[in-house]
């Protein structure tokens, strides 16, 4: 038993980070590509957090109704989802508005000089 993972680190890593995080990353990318507000990936990850808790319960004998581990899993999923969202949004801004913006880092863009 740990503060972050319930059964073992590897269970947490593969179920929450790899499988759930992969789904969250793709959801974040998809929502950003449709120009949805940043609140939508957060709301969807709240739902995915419940599915993640169910997988821990059904496959690895974890606690289904544990608020602590639900919050931990959901925070990880929200973080990964927002990473995909932001990377896609930066790419959109510098690609679709190339006359106005230039990439200034992996997570940011800035206005071109002289505009």
C-alpha cells in the first residue's frame, strides 16, 4: 500500500498511466482538434477516473469506492489529458495562424514580431 498506488507500482503504472493515460492523451488531442474548451477534457477525465478505478477493482482486487485512490488516478489522467490538449492546441495555433503566431516552446506560442 502506497500513497499513490494501492496494490503495486506496476499495476498503477500500466492501468492508470499507460492505458488510462493513453486514452486521456488521445481524448485531450481530440477535444483540442475540435476547438473544445479546456474544461471538457477535465470533465471527461472525471469519468475515465471511475472506469480506471473499476479496472483496478475488477482485475487487481483494488478498492472500488476509495476516494483517495480515485482522486490520485483522476489527477494523473487530467494531467496527461491536458498535456495532449496543450500540445495539439499549440500545433493548431502555429499551423492555422502562421502569419500571426510562432511556436516559442513545446507548450507556448507567441505573436510574431512586427504585427
